[in-house]
C-alpha cells in the first residue's frame, strides 16, 4: 500500500500550470524528500494533497482511499509554507483549537506532549505573534503532530530553525516513522539535511515529476570519486588526466571520478614525484546528483 | 497519548465532525475580547440613543420603551429614525462581528489547519452560521437590557401588549440564524478581501436594499420573504403568524446560504 498515490494531477493558475500531469508514489513509512527549484510546484502539490486547492484533473489517493475521505484526513498533519495560527491567541489556545477540531480526548495531555517534542513547553502561554520565526515553525510542527498522524506533510519545515532545531527535526521524523509507522512528505532546499534522513526522493521541475528514486537507488547511482591535494597541483592534474578518464579540478581539489583505490593513486603519484598532501574517498551526494540531473535536463 | 501502530482509519461521524468544528469556533469566540466588546456595543448603543434623545427635552425618538426593541407596525419604508433604530441594529453589529470573526480564519491562515483534517466545507458553513447566530442572539439580549435601562432613565412609558412584544423579540432572535448564514456566506465569497466583506455585510445589514425596494413597491408584505423584511415584520403588533413567518424565512435562507457557501468552498481554492 502507498501512503500517497498521485496520478495525472494538474493545477493551473490563470492558464499557467503550476502542477502539470504529475505522478507521485510515496510508500507507507517513507520519509519522502520532495525537491525542486523555486516555483517548481512543490507547495502547490502539497496544498492539493491537503485539500486546500481544487485540482483541474487527476487523482490523489491516500492509503488507498480518496484523499477527501474524512477517515484518512483526520490522520493527516501538515505544515505548509507558514504556520497558520491566530496571532492574538496564545500558543496553547491555538493548539487547543486544533485538538478540539480533531476530536481528541486527552487534549491537555496531547498538547503537552507535542510541545515537549518541539521543546516549546515553556512558551505555551506566549501569544503567537510574539514568537520568533523559528518558534513559529516549531509550533507549526507541533500542530502537525497533534493527534496520531499517519501522514505528515511538511513544506520546508527546517526553514528558520537553528542547529538544535534541525537536529530535533531529524530526530522527530526518524522517531515518528520508525516508532509509529508514520509517513512523511517533506520538501526542502537544504539537501544536505534532507539526505541524512530521506528514504525516498521525488524531483519536480516545472510542475512535472522528473524522477522518483529511493535512497538506495541514489546510493547505487551516485558516483564514487577520490579527491586529493598535492604540492604541484597543475602538474599532478595533467599527469592524472592521462591516466584516468574522468578527472576534474573542483574546490581546490583534484577529483578522480569512478576510482576509489586511494593506495594505488598515492603510489602512482609518489613514483612520479607528486607528493600527496591530502587524499579522501568520496561519494557524490544528493546535492551534486540533483545539480547534475538538473543540468542534464536543461541541455 | 496511546499511539496506534497499525493503519486504521475510522470515518468520523457527521456529529463528531460538527462537534469538533463548533468546539473550535466557540472556544475562539469565548477566548477573544471581540465577542464581549460587541455584546457591550449592542447594550450601550440603544441606551445612548434613548437617553440622548430624551435628554434634549424636545422631541424624543420614542414614546414607548419597547419601540427601542421594535416598531409599532411593520414599516419597511423609513419615515423617521425612531422607526428604524430598533433591535434590527443588532444585525448590523452582528454583520461586522461575523466579518471580523471569519476574516481572522483566513488572514491568520488557520483555515489551513481546519481543512487539512476531516472537516468538510459544509461543516465549516454550518458551524460558522450557528456560532454567529448564537453571538447575535446574545447581542439581542444585551440590546434588550441596554434599551430597557436607557428607557427607564428617560422615563418612557412601558405600556405594551406582552405577547406581541415577546413574539417580536423572539422573532428577531430567530432571524439571527438567517442573518448569520447570510454573513457567513458573504465572508466566504469575499474571503480574500477583508475590507469588502466588512463593507458588504454592513451594507446589507442596514437593510438599505430592502428599504430601497420598499420605496419603489410600497409597504408590501411580499418583502417579508427577505431577511430584513421579516426582521421588520417582527414588531409590536405581531401575532403567532409573525413568529411562523420569521421561522420559515430564517430557516429557508439558512439552508440556501449554507448550500451556496458549501458549494463555493468546495469548488474553489481555500485561499
Ligand atoms: N495562488 C496562486 N495564484 C497564482 N499562481 C500561483 C499561486 N500559487 C502558486 N502559484 C504559482 O505556481 C507555481 C508553483 O508555485 P509553488 O509555490 O508550488 O512552488 P514551490 O515549488 O513551492 O516553490 P518554492 O521552492 O519557492 O517554495 C509558481 O509559478 C507560482 O507563481
Ligand atoms: Mg514552496
């Protein structure tokens, strides 16, 4: 069963398609990293899933049910773009209203629980408008965690979070998926952070899903390379280019792609009078993979 | 809270959904100063109008305390301000209050939270209509208190046909539901334009369109099919038929506006 299954989804604003015939498959229990450049349609897709926008066409299923089904909706938690809270009401009151809306039984206990998770228990009495950007973001996350969500939709949730907040976010997401079998759809531009937790990725461009892959797929596809520094960089670079097919100079390092035999390379360079100062085995990450994919598509 | 590990989805009943939605709206109503401010306004304004006009020593707008609540007979055409300024003014205050109340939902973005969960657009309309009707009914009560106190201070006559008075008051309270639905609908239509929704609610609440119509077609009882018409109809010469007319008109418009509002919300983007 898939937590989210989208087929042929389109949404236009005044004739311009923000989401264009999009397909998406998010397996149950996944942390699905949804990435794409500004204006590519991530937030719009998420708003469609949450029922805030009316699609032009296409189907959205959540846990094999139509996305409008009240039984499944009551277990969706979302934070999209910004936390929608009444500015003059306290953090507590804002959470209380959503707890009432969800029909929770132990409301106070549940609010305490989510506030503790986002480490905001000392700020419950504060008016929402008095909260800082990161605090508001945390409240939005708390709001999404209220009840017993089976699906969390988080649009750039780490925006504005400090280092502690980012770590907290990672812990929450890993915990909620592993302990409670929750599924998470998360969009973010901070690919380095996303990479640490995501189990699946969807890459969107101009409203179309251009690639969906699991973290394992990415691992398989990701190139290995060796990066090194020597005393005579130019000489070594010229020498290595004759020996290996894909050698590039990047960020002050020489990179030899598809090769991770560091001992062999050190030996070779020593023999040819290029003393090695620094050498490291590497794997290209999500960020490089994404950039490469984007530049390919552009070409 | 006990967490379930398996994926079970239980459809919440309509009763449970509406209970949740009403719970949210009443919680917010009672936790915002606005509600109490409007209750106070509804009391102070009639008291002020009565005592100030009486204080002139000259012409008073009212001869009888109960004219502050309702006119002697249903007059859709306004001859003097005393015929106009009665408990129907609650619907003007109510319109502004409802606009602010619903406007906050959209301006704060809290509707996102509401509609992400199981709440249907219909639930939203029903709940907002009921909560708004409740607040207007409360305003009717404070209006009554304010008006009577003001009347006592000015020493106006209290002579009245009690049953007609009660029907007039009850009739107007019943009309609150229809008005509340109308305002909810207007605010849903103009959800992106706060200023317009306040202005539209105020304009319609004053009854100017119906007063204008009456100026053309005369004091015609056909105007009772409109909310303002039957609100005027609930006067000091009311009888049981008046009550029936108010109930039917109020409920009919409530159904119409709730259906229309739900349709708009489900066909259009929330924001
Ligand atoms: N309400 C709206 N009215 C008109 N156009 C809109 C609306 N919402 C989104 N768009 C357009 O749809 C496109 C996709 O926007 P969307 O917010 O989904 O992008 P995004 O991928 O979330 O971008 P970002 O990374 O900047 O958050 C944009 O071109 C945007 O201008
Ligand atoms: Mg976005």
